[in-house]
């Protein structure tokens, strides 16, 4: 649903789109979420796409009751983000990778009250800013609303930058009305379900197999929660829907139909919010995107871990693992494949970490770091104090030790007869300054999706045979 932005990009390459989206044409709502000079070069153009369940239009006007009924919702809600996707487009490349974040992912948003669900970040930031402005004496309702709403968007963007290590260049947001209108404008989107499904809360009532849905049915398809295994299934629904939407917008049936183009432009302009830089140069950005075809837009779920009993799990992340995953998306498909082979080899190396530094908790943090990078976690414990760090390996297995040593910043390696084959032992001395010296997240359990960077784990682990989702084809989902 967030690829309403791609609708703009595709439309911009047509004569009709040029008239509507040329510089100075106006009509598109903006929010200065990025700010001047905040993004830094990182080898890619990165766009944060947000699906907001706000019951207002792009200009903050409340939706009428008859529209809310058509959307199968009420005015109750707020600025919760139903979908968050980070699109990475390598500089000079003709491919894009889209990372979706489960809405219930727990993150530290920097407000000093522990972990918060990602979906609540925008709202929390908005309320915190509104309280701050009121203390400063601001009383004008519109000023309070505008400034606090912008602060909420900025907090969400900053949070995703912090957990991915990505410097975000552009921001685009679409609300419930926009999603509804865009799907109606293009004549619906084809999806496929593995089973019949029904959920009265979302209005979902679908049969098994392939079908074309639009409007309120499309909203129900991506918003259904009951009847699915967990939040990740909901994210998969959103991914396949967006991939199909991209394919539909890019099809000649849409681009050569004046009526569909008119409806699509109108839907985009009244429901999509862009950062000013993107809004002022949509055409220039579209030219960079012309090389993208459906199969060159690939969708991933951020590598997350489910902690807790089935059905009530906490969705957690390992920040070093997530940062590495985001960075790897800039590799070519061939380089990514080579990296995946290397990561699979790491899964066969059992690593035990011993704290000889005197720094409390260091061994556990370093083991978490190595586990996040794909090595099999052995164990961690304290050991006699040492001045220098070292990685011990079994005879003939120096290559395995070298991989671990490099992951820790270049720790020296040494053969040791007591080390068992297929394992290495890391001793952290007083000189250790590598990964894990910061207080990263604690040990995780089940990894799902991503590039399968961690060692294979029993139960609930995503299947390695699961096909990747692109904008080319209609994969069936739950």
C-alpha cells in the first residue's frame, strides 16, 4: 500500500504525469521530516515509506463519517503506523530492496521509558512534543498539532535510522483513505490465499485461491490480524499486496488508460505526504527509477526474533544483525549469494567466549554479537584476567578462527590442542575494544526471514526454501 509513491514515480515518466507532477505544479502535501543536512551519503538512496492508520487526509482534515463507514472503521485510532518499509536503491543501480518492519517490533525510542512497539513511536513522539510545547507556552491548537505531528514522524525516522544504521534520504506516507483510493483507481490488485479466511474485526472474508480486491476489501486484506499465526504473517500479506500493486501500476493497462491515470493522480495527491525535497523533484527521482522493472524490486522482512509463548510473543531485534542485513542489501545479487554461502559456513562454527577483561557482562555481549553475525553460540563465562585477547582453534581449522577474529576486529589467532574440532574459543583480554563493548540487546531466540544469517534453529524458523517476493508474480500466502 505504501507504493503509492511508485505510482507517482511511474506517472511522472508519462506526459500526463509531467503535467501533474512537474516542479511547481503543487498539489502534493509535504512534511519536512528529513530536515536540512541530516542525511549522510551511504551508497544508496533510502526512502522510508509509512502506512498510517490516521483517520484524516494528507492535510490533516478529519474524514467524514460516510467515508469512515466505507473504510470499515471509526474515528477512534491515532497516528499508529500499520506498515513501515525502508527502500534501499544502490547508487547507480537498477534494483531496489524493500525491508518491512513488523509493527510490534520492540525498540528504544529514546524517551527514557524502556522499549516501545514501533507502531506506537509516532504517537509517542507526538504526545511528548506536545507536552514540551505546552510547557514552553504554546497555546495555538494548529501550531501544537502541526509541530507535534512532525516531531512524531521525525522520531520514527530517527528510530529506524538508529536500528538499521541507514541514513534516510526521503520520506513518504499514505493513510487509510489513500490506500483505499489508490486501489480503486487502478481497478484492484490480484492476490492469492492458501486457505479461506474470515475476521469480523477487519472485515476480511476471502476464499482460497487467486482473486482481485480493491477498496475496503483491500484494506481488510492487509489489516487482518485475527486468524493469522503471528504479526509476521500480516507483514507478508502487506508485502505481496504491495508487490502486486507495483506490478499493476507499472503495467501498460494502467499507464495507457487516461481515466485510470486521472483517478490515480487524484488519489495520490490527496493522500500521500512527501518530504519537500522529494516533492519538488519527483520527476528527477523518477528518471533514476526508470531502470526498475517488477522483478528488480525485492521485498524482505527485517530479521527479528520472537520471544515468549506462541501467540503472545515479543518481537525483538538484534541491532548489529539488523545493521549488517541492511548494509548487505547494497550488494549485487551475486555478492549477496556469496555472502550467504559464507554465512551458512559460519553456522557450522561453534564459538565459546571467555571474559578475561574484568569488564562485567562482556563475554555475553560479544557472544550475542557473534551469534547475530551467523556463528553458532557455544557458551560464555569468566576466566582468569589476561592483558591480550586471542582466538584459539583446533589443529587445521585456522580459517574458521580467522572468520571469528575478523568479526571481532582483528583479534590474534593461535592453535590449541584442547580445542575440539568445529569450535573456537575466544578469550577477551584487557585490550579488547571490538564489537560487544557497547551494551547491545540480550540473547535472542528464533530468527525469521532476512538473509538467514543466523545458525538454523528448531521450530518457527523461516524456511530456506521460501521464495523471495518481488513485484513480478502473485505468490500465495496465509
